[in-house]
């Protein structure tokens, strides 16, 4: 707890630097990443982040120490070469994009490892710091790093905000953009530069291997909560910042832990929560709405059965009879009976079940939709009357009043369905 | 107008197919006779390819079923052949014309067995039938679109099936080749095989096909050519989408899950 | 130059690994699944670490089982994200492998005090130690370099897999739907291929490292694909490239005093870029000549 208070009250100025750095970085990469996610280019970010390793090493060799300017420049140049090669290979060879990205990624990374081992064997005492670039160590961010990384993050955020319209075009409809006279090639070029920059600023804190997560996961997680682009950007930035701070905190209290993996784990946790619990798009919410819908279908089927029984003037249905009708759905039918009773749609007289007036009107609605759809299928889609039942069983639950009115008009308010049964109206 | 066939080779029962929860084919229900050349017609986006894919089990229908030779698809797989659209594969694949055509024999060959002399002969004969003998060792990316189409046809022939389903096999094929291939398909139907062809040209369709299926998101007509190709039915097929049907599709798509699945 | 037994062993092992990876990589590339291969090779890391922890050493069968399970788990998570959670494919791959890899790194750091697992070794491999890492039986008999045996076993299984399922692998790579139409179990073949890739990743990680396996999986097939037009030449050239990369990689690493695995990848990269430069241009002219026919 002491650690927690010490960390979050920022008594230590160096912690403040680290947190400011991680916040700016999180926002910048989540912004760029969300665009590349929407552009379905998420894995290009992965390739670039692996590809900056040789540049980092060369920057280190040239500077002889962990100088942020040399390292950032080196990383930017090798990221740039990798991006250029990717698009050149795509245009000039028969290789698929997938194979190109994977090749560039692994070749650059392998070359980076070669340089790294060479530096290692050179015995430079600053070498330990260089290892941090692989898995990240946010705690090692000092004031002079912050100026470089934070400054670049600000550049990214500002550029994306100022040119939001252009980048929206690039992601959603580049052909249209071209048609109305926007220089789409130059916008794409600009976006690639931002992408490389966002990777470059992340390498210190997150590391080259896992940087892809900071580009991909926030946007993918935020997508579950909203369809609105501005909200999407804000939410993904928020996710990135929260995980960034969580990861930094963990490597603060456990100094042997690299930051990157913990940032990724927190991010993935947020993504999992989004996937499961987001309203509407979340899997749990989808599961519940499906259940609710299934319940509705059971109830409506029961109402229909009761109505048809009345229509044919058969003796009233008992609970046992109803169970016999649906031998595989006893539990569902039981629940439906309870609920229909509670809502005043049916009456229970000992074991005899009958419809109330309200129940009759509701049952008529379902039967009407069923028979209207059957009529539509036979008349407009030429389907034989004995083949239309299954489809109507499904559609009767989702046809809206508006659509019902349209069906009625189209079919000219029919009296009988294809099976010569009455189409009931109130 | 839907005319049912007697002792049908193919029966489709009230089938609805959705892509990404959007129904693209509504309540299709028809039967097909054996030994005929059958055309599937309809405007772009009418669900012609989807129909073929659903028959082949490549897309799962959300309602209804398909029976081939009065059995389920799994039981009669080897008796059905399929010619996919040319764009469905990457033609940069490292294979020669012969390699691709021999693939048609893999189904009968079974696991572990390698194609041998017999399979090669079958493949060469099939290539000869589509007039591609001169290109046996050509790399497939070096063929023109029409030639690639004919390689796919030869692959299906090499399978030696009883029912052939072909998805736009004449796209990019020149008129003369089209005529020769139609002659070939006619000969096949004379041998008792059934050939179903997705086609886009109504004029050549009138010349060659015996039976027609007309689609526009739902089945407009199915039956012998001279009975179903009427001005009224053509207008129904090509006269734009059904407003009401599109509205229902929209409602289905907006649900959180597919309500058409049982 | 006298026969250098150590060099021979290292090059032999390197070649065996490069060929195993390359052969599987050919099919991964043709299926446009190279990045999935990349994801699997990252994702097996936690399996390796857990297996290592359970077995107490790198030599346990637990390591291979753990990694194999994680490899399959990774493909299942990718599928789940895609189909059930409706996340687009590229993002599904990205989320899955970064998460599993991160967990692996965390586990290494947590268990660092308890087990003798070297982060550098798992990630970058150290093929140079092969000659001194001997397989010693319980009775004390020395049977030879352990990793070379592993590589040989892996190579035999991969070669056997591809030999027996060659026509199924080829057909489903070219035209998966035709494959399922004529009754070839496409899903089973796909799962088998993914399992082989995870197994190969694990089996090779000690030598070339989990991260660099992907380079051997991807780059030689992509290079060979630029030069060939048919399956057999593609496979043969991939094999030759695997051997050439090992030989050149070894001697260049020796020359520059650098990581052998890293140098192998660098050699592969240079060959790849040179091939792209040569074939890339000639492809354009070939393209126009086809258009003129």
C-alpha cells in the first residue's frame, strides 16, 4: 500500500516523468492503432515494431551509449525501410501480403539480433539498457527520454487530430477520396510515417516484440463498445493509458519485471472484459438476448397452440396435453405457462389452460403474422403451401407492426391463408 | 411458376441461406430432373453462387435442406462435381495445368494413395475434351482467364461425377469456346449426367439450356425452358429487388443473432 | 581445412531445422497463413516455460507437450475471437500472440529464481552449444548431441507428414472449397498442419530460439516461390535454401563473432531481398508479355 501511495502521489519526480511518458505514448499509439485496425492493416504495425530493432542497435553503436535521439532516428529509419520494402514487394512480386509482412518482420528482427549479440560481445557497459528495448522498461524513462518520446507522441496526436478528415477518408473510402481530389497517396504516406513514429516511441516502454499489442488491442477492445469514431478513439486511448500505467506500476514494485508484458496482459484483460460484457456486441449480452428471444418464441408458440385449439372447437387443453405436444421442451413450456399466467394472458383452472381476452388478442397477432407470411411466400415467392410452415414459424416472432401493415397492403388484406385457414384480425 | 421434376436428382426443400446474418436466398424450394442441361439465371447479387455453394455444403443454410439422388450430401459426395468461380483461388499457386486437373481424381483416390498413370490418363483425356491439350505443362498463372476456366472444367470432368454444378464457367470465355463447351456439356447430358450452370447471358441460355432456374433473392421460376421463360417471369427476375423482402432482411440483420437458425 | 566436427554438427542441425521449418512454411505461405505461423511460434512460449517448470529441465517431454498444447490453444483462440466474438482476422492474430507471448515472458521472470531457464536461450537459441550438450543415458553412455537427435526426429516427422499428405495439403492450399466438396477433411488437415508447426517450433527453440523459428518458416519458402512455378521445384529449392542458409550463417557468424541463428536469418533475408530484386523486375516484363498474348 505504501508503494501504491508513493507511486500515485508522484512524490518522486522521476515517476511523474514515467507516467506522463506512458500516458502520451498510450494515447498516440492507440490513436494510430485504431486507424490501422479499421484499415485492416493491424499486422503491419507488428512488422514495423519488429523491424525497428536493427535501427536501435545501429543507433546505439553510432552513439556509443543509450542516446534517445540516435536510437529514435535509427529506429525510425529502419522502420521506414521495412515499410517501404513491404509496399515495394507487394507491387512488384507475386508474393501475398501475408508472406511479405511475415518475411520482413522476421528478417529485420533476425538482423537486429545479430547486431545485438555483436554489441553484447563488445562489452559496452551501457548494454544492459539496450536489452530493455526488447521487452520494455518504462521505469527507465528519464527526463531526457521524455522530451523525445513525449514530444513525438504529441506530434502524432496533434497530426491525427488536425488531419482527422483526411485519415477518415483513407480508412473508409480511399477511392472516393481520390475521386474528389484528395492526394490519397500522400495521405497514406503520412499515415505510414505516423505508424512508424508510434512504434518508435513505444519501444522504450513496451519493447519491440509486444509493441503490436498497443497498436491493435485498444482499438479492437473499444470497437465492442461503440460504433462512433470519436468515441472509439477516446475509449481506445483510455484503455491504452490504463494498461500503460498498470504495467508501469507493476514493474515499479517488482523491478525485475519488464513493463511490456504487463501492459499487454492488462490490455488483453480489458479486451476480454469488452468481448464478454460490452452491451449489445458482447458475447454475454448476445447470449442473453438470444435466450430472451427463445423464451419469447416458446411463449408465442404456446399462445398459438391454445388459439388453434379454440379455433377448431376442440375440448380445452390441459397442462398434460400441452406437455404431450412438446415432449422435448417440458421445462421451457412450464416456464412459459408461468410467465403467461403472471402477465394475464392465460387462465389456469385446475389443470385446464385457457386464454384471457388479452391472451386471445396476442395469440391472434402471432397467428396472423404466421399466416400472412405463409400467404406472402405462396403468392409472391411461388412456394408450395405445404413447404411454407417452417419459415413462418421463425418470421412470426420478428415481423414488426410496420412490416405487418406493408404485408397486409401488398396481399390486399387476405381472409384466408394458403391452407384455407382464417387470418384472424381484432 | 415452379414445375417439379419426376424422380428428381436434386431436391431443395424450403432453403434459406444467410451471409453474416443477412438472408441472401429466401425459401428456395425446387426439384431438378436428371440428364438435362440446367441454367441458373438472375441479376447480379440474386444469390446464384450462394445457391450452388449451399447445394455443395460450402455454406450452411439457416433453414431447409438439400437432397441429392434422394440422399444426404455426405453420402453421395463422390457423385457430385463442382466448378467454382475462377476468382475463388489464387492462380499464382505453383502448379501446372496437369497438376490442377489431376486434383479432380483425389476424391476417389482416398488418403495416402498417390495419383498414378491411370489418374494422369484421366486428366489428359479431360483436358482434351475442353481443348486444352496444348497447355498440359503450362504454369496456371500464365493462362488467360478463359483458359483457366477451362482448366477448372477439366478438373470437374476428371472427377467423373453424375451431377455437375458450375459457377459462372463462361466468364471470360470467348464465343467460339463457349459454343464448343456447350456442345461438350450437351454430350454429357446425353450420357445421363445432369449439368447445372450459373449463367449470365439470357440469349445464349435460350439456345443451350433445357431447363431453367430463375432467381432474384427468391425462386422466381423453375421448369422446362419454353414454359418458364416468359416476359412476365423475366421481368420478375430482372426487375429489381423486392422491397418487402429487403425490409425483412434488414430486420433479421439487426437482431443480435440469427433468428432464422433453428 | 581439416574436418571440423563441431562445425559439421552445427550445420547439420541448422539444416535439419531450416528444412523442417521451410517445408511446413511452404504450405503456410500458400495458405496465406504465414502470420498465423508467426503467431503460433510466439504463442508457444508459455507452454515451453510451464513444461520446463514441471519437468525441471529443457529436456523433458513436458516441454514439447506444453508447447504443442499452447500452439493449438492459440489457433483455437484466434478462431474463437473471429467467429464467436466477431473480431477481424488480423486483429485476432495480433491480440492472441501478444497476450500469450507476454504471459510467457512474465512466467520466465517469475520462475527465474526457481528454474534454470535462460530467457536469451529460449528467445534467440544458442545453436553453438550443440556439440557440448550431449545425450547421456542413465547408465552413463554418451550417445551424441541431444539437439541434433531432436532435430532429426522432427525432420523425419515433418518429411513423413508432408510425404503422406502431400496431395491433401496441396489441394486444400490451392482450393479449400473444392477439397471439402470432394470429401477431403480440410479442417483436419489444417489442424494437423498447425500442430506440426507448433511441434516444430518447440523442437527448434533451443537451437534457433522461439522468435527466429518464424524466419525459417517464412523466408526460405517466400524466396523459393519467387523462382519457381511448380510444387516440386518449390519444395526442392526451399530445402536447398535451408542448407545454404545454415552453411553461410555458420561461417559468417564465426567471421563476425555473432549469433549463428541470427546470422542464418540475416543470410536468408539477403537472399530473399536479392531474389525479390531480380525476379521482381523481370516479373513486370513477364506480365506485359502475357498481356500481349
